[in-house]
């Protein structure tokens, strides 16, 4: 099976090629993004989406802005503008801001080098962000594998698969790995209204990989849990606060309440780039509000709601930390108390990196 590469630089290194996720599952169309405006549009319209993928796309976008403006006199001011502009594309997934801030630090550290060299370093930094995400996903998949038993039913929501990341996925990673290693699992994928990431992307990715996947409407989750078909919930994360409150696709917090009711373990998957040391609790997470048309007409052949009716369309909600069994990171599964254990995970990552650097 041919692997889909959702984000990459063009051969010439002067544009970004992305798989347009809005066209899936019917068409696999790659589009070339040449300007910051095109990248901004691709992020806001969810052509590229999923917290880690947004961060990676923005990092490459920052590099492309540097390439374009390298010879300009007010280069550094322009780069600050580029960071602000790209950072205003979506508010909830912290990976966007995390990646842009890493790019800014790289720019500052190399500011005195010849411009051409600055641009080359930024390209390397964007590549490193992509590569590290790939590595984190593999480690998360391995860390979560012991949570999966043969014959188990797992419910997932939205899309936290390879398409939402650099490769392998976060919450879907261990499912794909379990399948690869010959385990039998049954995945229930919520369709995920209103943008149908579960139906269009998760069902597509799992089905394509040969994993046993059953698509359900969001309001059927209670029923499949009540029937005893679900032994664990695995979902992604857009931003984890230090107390463990974690934002993910709208509908996630309701699933956590249901899981608690039925005594089903509820795991969220967050590489440490999704854990925000500057966000204390879920109350500090900004929830993106999206266009009413996504609810009233986007995927219908004709409008399904009266003209002029009020629509509320928050794209995410926050799962209260008390409802989360554990948060899977590349440094292992983090259990409560989350604050203390997140700090320990950051520390493990730092020392692992230092050891690796010392070896090189
Ligand atoms: O609006 P989206 O499609 O970008 O929302 C994506 C999610 O909510 C994912 O679960 C999350 O980003 C984790 S992706 C590994």
C-alpha cells in the first residue's frame, strides 16, 4: 500500500506540497502552496489539519516566508509579521504556536549569519520539527500498545491518524501497530459532525490499512458503549493544559463523561509539543468558533436548516482532567497528577535529547 505523504517541500524547496484533506476520501489530490496566503487558506479551510500537521505546515511556511524575504532590508520585522499572520490561522491547537516559536528562536540564534545561511538553518529546523514528530508518534504507538488487548473494541473521535501528523498518527498509531503485529481489534469511528473527519479521514485511513473499522454517528457512541462493544477510548489532543484538562475535537468531553459512566478507560494522545507549559487549566484554552454554514449546509446536497436560524459551532471542547485515565506522550503514558507527571516527562525528554546530542 502506497504511503500518503501529507506535507512535504517541493523538489526546488520553494513551495509546500500538501495532500488536500478536504477532497478525501473520494480523491487524493496534492496541491502546491506558494504563498503565505495560500498556506493560511489551507490551514483555515482544513486542507491540512490535525494539531501536529498544522505545526509542521506552519514551520515550513515560516521558512518559505524567510526564503521570499531574505534580501529585504526589514527582513526581521517581516518575519515577525509572518509569525503573527500564520499564528492567526487557527487558535486552539498549540502545536501551531509551539512550532512558530521554535522557528523564531532558530531565526534569532542565527541572526548574524549571512542571510542565505539563515534561510538554510530555518529549512533544517522545519525538517527537524517534522522528523521529531515522526519519532514521537512511533514512541507513542509503542507506549500505548500494552493498553490494547487482543479482540478489544476501541472508540475514536475525529482524526488523529497519519494525516493529522507527519506519519503514523497519535491515537491511531497504536491501532495501526497492533494490526500490523497481528492483533485483532475493532475500531468504532465517530463520524464527527460537522466536518466529518471521522467518516472522511479516520474510516479512510483504517479501512485502507485493513483494520476492522465501523463508522458510527456521533450520537451512537452511548449505544455501542452500553452494548459492551468498547473497552477503551483513544483520542487525539489539540492542547493539554498543565493540570491535564485537554482540548480536542468538539464531542470529546461528552465521550469522556460516557466512558466514566460505563467504566471505560479514556486515553488522550498528546506529543509533548501539544502539552502547553503556559496553559494552566482548560479555562485558558481558546476554543475556535467556525462558520455556521459548516453545520447548515456544507456536506448536504441542499441546506438542512431554516434560513436565518442561529447556529453555534465551536470546533473543540475541553475534557476535564478528572475524566482522563491517562495521556499518552512520547515519554510514556502520563497518569494523574498530570502537572507533576508532565514536568517529569519534559525532563525525561530533555535528558534523552542531551544524551543523543552527546553521542553525535
Ligand atoms: O479541526 P481539526 O480536524 O484540525 O481537529 C483535529 C483534532 O481534533 C485532532 O483530534 C487533534 O488535532 C489531534 S491530531 C493528532
